[in-house]
C-alpha cells in the first residue's frame, strides 16, 4: 500500500481525509507530518490558496520522497473584496488567534447591511508527487456572516458563518454535518479521484 503524506500536524485533518479516502475505497496509507520531524514549517508565500497548497505539497514530497497532499483555505468576504482570504489565520496580526481575527472582521463589517454580508469559505487541495507532477482541486461553501458569534464547535470564523440553506452557523453543527458541506471536505473529495489515478 502506497504511503501518502498529508502536510499537516492537525490530527483532525488527517482523520477527515482518511475517512474520505475510505468512503471511495482508495487504497493508500495516509500519514501526517509527525512522522517526518526533519520537515519544518513551509512558508506560505503564495498569493492564492492554490499556490500555498502547492508550495507545501512540493516541499513535503521532496522532503519525504512520498506523494504529498496539502491544503490552504480561508474566508472570503464580498464586502471586503475577498479578504481576509489567504490572510484569514493571521488577519489580526498574529497567526491563529481565532478570537482576535473574528472580532476584527466583525468590526470591519459592522456597518455593512444584512443583505450585503455574503461570504464564502474557499479551499485548495494539492497533490504533489516526488517527480514534480502536481494537481489541484478546489472546494467552496457560500453563506452569510451574522453579527454575533453563535456555537461552540468548529474554529476560526465558524461562529459567524451561516451556510446557504441552513439557519445555523457552522459552529452550531456537528463535526459530521460540517464535514459534509465544508470547503475542505469538498476540495478533498474532488482530489481523491486524482489521488487514485496518480498514486500507484
């Protein structure tokens, strides 16, 4: 069974992609970066989600000698011309301060009327082979931003994002419900057939 490295140390992402691979019967062994301590953090210097995902996938494929999958994602707000986008995790300055990022975003759109608070989560998932071959798949989920956070699940901007067709924020959904519609889940599902073809 071929090993494929998912370029993350996030156990939740590994479980999610393993589940999607199993759903469609792709016979690969998925491992995370914990098994490759020599591979450091890859700087996300791209100007798009796809560029960042490819940077990470190529670095991990080169460092491990194995096929590698990576993703990059974020929230794109219509009223902010698609921002924070690739800067979603560090919108308030520091990387990964979910509360500060969310509060800054709410402040920036506080005067935007309810009818113009459209946004979408976007994700690019990339596969890179040690040979240099590369593939990218995209996923998105559209919705609106509410004014006050609701829910305790999820992370990041989930407490203020209500997907189209639902009345709950993604932070009020179960992990399974969120996975079923999430931008990352959609990108991974689109990438899985490519993995099945590209990986022996």
